[in-house]
């Protein structure tokens, strides 16, 4: 961790250091929020609450990787939001204009790009339909690219649990994907 | 190993989370078990269709602004000149001590500037599709490529067995001087290892720093300054540095 700013104890100085460390992870925080909250506006609220809460507890942050620390806070925020609401009905957001991929592989023809996008949208929907325990490990591993150790930190579970959940999650996702592929071919 | 164990551990194998011993055990089981081999192929196929770029969401600009707006404002920064003049004018500070402090201030300044430069060079290498000038996972191809391009022979070691794949090498510039960039990969992450000649032959122990979300491990040995830059976490970057140093000593 950077030692700079350690002597600057003003609120503004802390905020600058916090921004430097935490804001680069905003897309990843927001991505997990989208998969856990399932609506863009709820995800924005959760991500904002996560950053404000993280800043309030920044004094207790003891160095180490920032990303799992932030994602663990986000996960707690999302759980609290769910607990506060009545059971949420799942609504697919495949038509969401913000749900476009961030970039395309160079060399994609428009057709390939279209195909890739619709594949991605199918996959987003299938991940979104997984039970929450499995959904979060898939997002953390496959999309946010966390190591098993960092996933264990975020979901507050031992690494053995991470492994078995990930195995189950991939099994479920694979079956759902095969079913979806079969469905699209018979259309 | 039985199929139940392999069903779990094959995922750790896919994710590169197994040590060499366990990886061999799982692979040995899969070679002898058609059902597990088929399962493994299914999951590899699934992962090829899980392209993170298409599955990520990018945070709206308004969200970033709103978060920044709700954090305390930055302090009125004391200018460097004010800091230096306060040293120079400080009543109880002798002229000699002031000089010493001044040197410290300047040196720290220099180090943070170079830290910024290596992170920028790392970023450029990812953006400009110019990751490598010489593309090879063979250390005996990468190392000679630098001959005549630099006034040092950068150390190039193959760390594939330790989980860091050598991708190649590149000529880059840090602090307006040519440096060697040796490029490694860990899962989907790129590690740039920058090597520049050091003014002395001292050994400086590794220091871990962080800038804009990137981690930098900096150390010196054998007349070289080295910076390993990546977005992998500090533990893995420390592991990379240690494995690299250990491989050099062999």
C-alpha cells in the first residue's frame, strides 16, 4: 500500500486517498450490484451506499487488496436491501440499453458482434436466474476475476465452500445454457 | 482420487488454483476417467462462452459523480514550494538538517514520479496493442532480443511452472531512458516487469506500492532497478517477485 498521505489526517486528505484506492473498482462493484440487485437503479443505490459505508470504515481498513474489501461491503449492502424489501420478483433486463458489452474483440464483423451480444445477453440472463449463493460466486470468479482466496473474503466462507459452490454453480449454469441453446435451435 | 473429489477439484484446476502436486493428481484421474474428462470439456466450453467483457456492466458517469460529490472535498494542498520554504525558514532547524530534509523531499518526489511513469507505461502497453516487440514464451529468444537495444542485459526467466507465463519482451521508456519490459501473464492479468540500470550495485529490498488500483513491487539487485506492475493483488504480485528473485539465484 502506498505510504503517501499517511500523515494527512484531514477529512479531505482521507477522501483523496480513499478515492485513489477505491474508485478504480467502481465498475466491478457496480457489476456485482447489477447481478445481485437485478435493476439498474437499485444497483446504483447499492453501489453508492457501498462507497459511503466503505469511506466511513476506511480507518479500519488495514491495507491488503481493496477490491475484495469493497465487494464484501457491497454484498452486505445488497443483503440488507433484500432483507428490507418483500421478496423481489425476478425481472429480466435483457432489453436494458445499458446492458451493452463494454468493448468488442477487434476484428469482429457486425454479424459476429451481434451474435456475441446476443450470446452475452443470454448468458447474463442465465447467470441472473441462478440462486443467489451460486450467482455471486460465478460473478466474482468469471466476471470480476477474483482468486478463490478473495472470493472467500467477500462471501465470508472458507475456501472449501468457495470451491464446492463454484462447482455446483458451473454445473447449474452449464445445464441452463444447454437448455437455452436447444431452445434457440428449435425456434 | 475418486470422481466426487475430481468433480470439485477440476474447477480449481481450470482456475489455476491448484499447486503442481494436486494438479497432477486431478489430471491423472481425468486421463483415466472418461466421464470426468467429458465434464471437464463441458466446463471449458462453458467458460469460452463466458466472455467477461460482454458480461460486465459499466457504472454510469452520474453514479461516479454522485459518489465523489458525497465524499469530503480535497484539502487546499500545500504547494511544494511552501513545504520547502517552511523547512528553510524553520526556526529550530539548522541549515544542514534542512538540506537533509530537502534531499529527502526531492528523492521521495522522484520515486513517486517514477512510480507514476511505470504505471503509465504499463497502461500504455495494454491500450496500444503494443504489449510485446518480441513475442515468445522462450526465455532464450526473449533475452538475446534485447542485445544492442539496451546497455544492460535484462534477466529473463521462464516462470511458467510457477504459474506466470512468459509472453515476451518490449522496449519501453521510463524517466526518459530506455528500459526493458518483460511481459508475463497470470490468468487474464498482464504483469510488466521493467528493468533499468541502477546507479549502484546495492540490493534494495522489495517495496510494495499502489497507484490508481495497480500494484507495483519495486526492488534492486545486481545493478538493476526492477518494477513489477500489474492489476493482480499484492499477494500474487509479491509471489511473482519472490519466484523471480529465486529463479535468478539458481
